[in-house]
């Protein structure tokens, strides 16, 4: 243990005895013969714990407590009092003391309380540091982007974070919807309360209500104990409903009810429970179109879409690509303890010309891979995935080919390239916007190798 403790008592024998016991436990201990001397020590340095008598000459313990809570609010104060002065100890607790010890002192009790209080303080400080790190990690100013499209996103985050308004984040997979949701939460008044992320598309349909709202033991087969649902877990904070378009139509009314009434009813009970949660939802689908097609409740859509936030695709913010590349290089070079500082011009040119179908997530994965294989201070073309940049050499207009032959060459090269991006034939057919049978026919006609 390395925590520092200040012992304040006008009786030297008590100071020396307490100091001896605490030093044996490994604490750093300093003594003061009265409150006035103790106050000077507190002004000079910070202590983790102050154990002070209440009745002392020069300055009483209550007055010292007032000064400590003002000068060093993180310092814990325990007061020592006689049995007949218990009211004074209670007054000290009201003023900010964390505990009291009665005379005559029991050293086992003193040690037990000191260990407990300092252990709890340690945990609080660690949690505070972690929260601070989390807040920095999801501060909207650290979301990378200087493009006008991203500046609009930042402005919207600033405005909506200060309210409890429901937000619907629209964007393709990989554009950073959860990162934006966390930025909204951690810049709001709810930042010290839970942020619960729920992937609606990953919940089994018959367990959806239980997962969101909880259940009572015996509510259904397999419910062997009570379960707190995601909404209750997020009480006081925010719940992020990712891919909210995937919620089955017949269950949407239950979500609507929870949002409107601010209460949930666990499966297996008829008693509603009040919840205070801020709703942030996201989708990569066109929910308005879903509403028109009867696949999504119109009332739920409007309840979710109080504030709509559209995240731009990487193709709409290409000027941010170099910033993102450098950000990910620093991130992964630090994690891997590698001396990678940047990227050479050829590699940068290849990445700038790439069609980022997987958006920022794909870019981050490419940079992580490049840092893994990098052997120098700059990432080069050879550290990028093999298929990158291959489309640049497709158009060879200088050769004597007929139009049919040139088109065939282009199709052969392009399908070969896309096969590396989408090894699954069904996914490839969708990406090329052709039928699966047409894809197989093209592969056969153009003699395209399907071996990876």
C-alpha cells in the first residue's frame, strides 16, 4: 500500500500509537498535533485519508474538516470522538466526514475502516479515470473529419447531446453509427450513467421482448431466474438500438409503448416498471420506404425520427481519407509498438482511388493489416492487400482490339478483381447487380479462375 494518511490529535500517545499501527500496514503516515498544523500540511500536499480528533486546541476537527473539503475534496476524513459526543460526530458526517471512530480507540476497527475506505476511494478514482478516458475516446471532436459533411455531423451532435431528444442515425454499415451514438451520450448530462448498445438484428425473434424488457422466473421454458432487460440496465442513461429496422413488425408496438409511456413490463408480469432512458437508434435501411411498404409502423418511425442524423459515405468525404489513414496508423502503430509514421505517395494514391464499399471500417482494417506487415517508417504499396490498385491498369486503349474484345478484357479483369473482394458468389452477383446464373455464365465464357 502507498496511500498517505495524516493523523491529527493533540495527544502525542494517540498520534504515535495510531501512526505505528498504520505504518506497519505499509501506509505513508504523517502526524500533526493540532488542526492548525494539519491545515498547513494539507495545503502543502494531498493526503488520501485524514484521521482527526474533534476536540483540539488552536483549531477543532470540525473546522479542519471544512477546510479540507474545500481545499482537497478527494481526501477522506474520519473523525475521532468520545462516546458522549456522538452528536458532534453526526454533525461531522453531515459536513462531509466519511466515518467516525469512538474513544477509546480499537486499533483493529481503525485498520479495518482505513482499509475499506481507501479501497473504495481507489475504485472511485480508477472509475473516474476510466470515465474520463471513455469521454475523451468518444468526444465528438475526436471523430475524424474536416469535410463540410462531417462538420454538419459535429454541429448536430453538439446540439442534440444537450437534450433528451430521440435520435435516428442513418448510414451505411461501416460509417460509424455507434461511434456517433456514443459521442452523443458521452457529451450529454447522462454521461456518467450507462450506455447500452443493442444489436436488434442479432436478437432471436421469440426472445426480443425478454431481451429488451426483461422477464420473471418461470415466464417461459428456460426462464430459470429473473432477468433485467436492456431498458432497465440503461436506466438513467442511454440505450442505442442498432439496426432498428430489424425489429419484427408485431413487436414494434411494444417498443413504441416503452418510448411513449417511459415504462416497461417484463415478460411474466403485469406490473409496469418506470424507466428513464434516452433513445438513440440507427439504421442502414430506408425506413420511410419501409413505412410506405407496410413493413414498419409509421408512429414508431416518427417517434424515433425526432432528430434525423445522416452519416456521409466515405465517397462523399474523400478529403477526410488522408486524416483517417494517419489516425489509424498512429492508433495501430502505438498498439503494436511499431515505428510506423505514415504512408508513401504511391500507397496513398492507391487508397485515395479505391472504392470503399465497406466505408471507414474497411479503411481501418486495411491500415491495421498494413501496419502489421510494415517493416519501415512508411507504409508502401506492397503492404496493402494484393487486389488494391488493380483497377487502375484495366483500360489499355493502345492495343489493337475490337470493341467486343476490349469489353471482354474489361469484364474479365473486373470480375476477377471483384471475386477477391466478394469470394461468395451470391454476394458477388448482388454487388454486380446481375443474377447468379448470369455470373456463372460470365465466369465460364471469360475463362475466369475462381481459385483464391
